C-alpha cells in the first residue's frame, strides 16, 4: 500500500471517528435539553434535602439510590411532557427556540409523550407495594407540573408559577417519604420554602426574557407589570424564603454547620433583589436568577451537612 493511500485511509478513519463523536455529543445534548436534566438535578437535590432532614442525619444509601432513580425518572418524564405540550409556544421564544421539538431534531415527536408517561408511571408503580407515600408524591409532582401548571394555569393566569411551585414541594416530600417520615416537621418546612422559592426564581428569569414571553402570549407576571413592580413581586417571595431558611436552624437536627453558609447566601440573595428594585435591568435580573440557584443549592447542601454533623456530635 502506498504512503498516500495510507494517509487517505487514515484521514477517512479520523473523519468517521469525529463524525461519530459529534453524533453522540448531539444526542447527549438532545437528551439533556428534552428531559431538562439541569432542572431534574435541582429537584433531586431538593428531594435529597428532604431525605436528610426527615432522617435527621444520613438517610441510608439504599434509600437515596431509590429516591434518585424514581425521582429522576419521574421528573425527566414530566419535563418531556412539558416540552411536548409547549412546543408551539417555545418556537416564539429565543430562549427555547433551540429545543429539539422546535428545531425538528426530533422529526417524529409522537414517541415523546409515550416515553414521558412511562417515565412517570413505571417508577411510581414499582414502589407502590412497599412505599405508598413515595408513589403519591412522585405522581403528585408530575400532576402539578404537567396538568395543573403547564396545561391549566400557565396559559391562563399571571400567578401560574405560584401554584406551579408546589411541584418542588412534592419533590421534597418524596425525599422524606423515601426514608419513611414524609410528615417530618423539617421536611414540611423545607417543602414550604421550595413553594416560596420557585416564583421569585422564575420571575427573575421572566424579567430577563420579558420580550420573549410577550411574543409567546404567555401571561407571565413580569410581562403585565412594569419591571420595577415585578422586582417588588420578586421581593415578596425572596424575603419569606430567606427568613424561613434562617428559621430552619431552630430544628434540633441542624446547627452552625447549616447556619453559617445559609446566612451568607441569604444576604447575597436579598441584596441582589434590592439592586433589582433600584435598577430592574436585564443584568440585575440575570444576577438574581443565578443567585437564586446558588441559594437553593447551598441551602440543601447545608441541610445535608448540618444534619449529619449534628447526628455525629449528638
């Protein structure tokens, strides 16, 4: 074989490998977007926080694996159903125009709702014989997010996300149900915090993409108020969320390990909301949106660390 032929074949092989790698990356990206795996991660963190706070310490690896598997499947299925239902309105928004059901990357979308329903029902029914409460909260979260929020409230009312926030509450209670203590005081308070957190988290995002929501004719609150009024609405949920997070330290299962990082992120959250009220710019709206994500993540990690530290020291 000549040297030139060898080089040509080597070049073709390299091109094929690159094409295969690119194809896999594209498919992986499609899965991440279609099933909203970033949001699924936050919901699983909320569920994990619910498990730790209900168990007052380490909830057990078996319980966590069960929770992550069932909760992850149900949340991913609900997200796919949400995108299938909203594929037409998503085409009118710059933020969502690259979703695979909009771009045509999924050319035959009829399988999406089938997979979505299966991902919700299979784990819920699988745990039914031995954990009825976990089944209930997995299904409740899906019903709230898909049925109540996506289909019923979102196209009809400015306050859609206020009720939709209960889906996050259901995630927390699925965590406490996984350890057999769904009605734990700490888990109930944490579920209330998720209910309060969701609107200001989403409204800050809606402020950032205010024109997009106006074009899509979705009645998000920041579209129908002035930006400054919307910033005050955000604060009406930021303050009680921050206060509730600080008051959680009164639980005997939490302590200084929990309180110190939560004080810091609470101060940062409220300060960024004040800046948004003073200057309701896109930059400040984005900063508050990012801060809300950091706040929740730090709060949940602090709950996990705080409960374990208290159980060990106790």
